[in-house]
């Protein structure tokens, strides 16, 4: 088993802790072992939802068609891109 080296501390309402402890107890796990996979799964799902998506064939074809269309000049965008960066 890997050595745990990065602590994560958090404060929760006592009622939240009781529910987590009850669920962990039912599975005969300590709180940390119970919380870690749940947090990891949620984090992975959030990341996947931000970078991975699937489209059916018809929708993907429409998506590709839109990407292949020539760009339309937008004066506001041109102005924005020609401004000096506010960051040094």
C-alpha cells in the first residue's frame, strides 16, 4: 500500500460527519478510506465533463461542418485582439 503523504483537512457540520461516519461504519471502513474514493471519483467526473464529450454521428457531422466554415469578421473581436495586454 502506498504511503499517504499529502494531508487534506476539512471542517464539516457535525450532522455531515455523523452521516459519513455511519456510512463508513456500515462498510467497516475508517472515515478517510471512505471519503477518499468518493472525492476522487467526483473530481475525475468533473474533469471528464470539462474535457471529454461524445456526440452521435449526425451531431458530430454538424459540429465538423461548423468548424470547417470560414470565420466571419467580427469588429469587436478584432479590436480586442489588437489591444495591448493589461498584463505586463
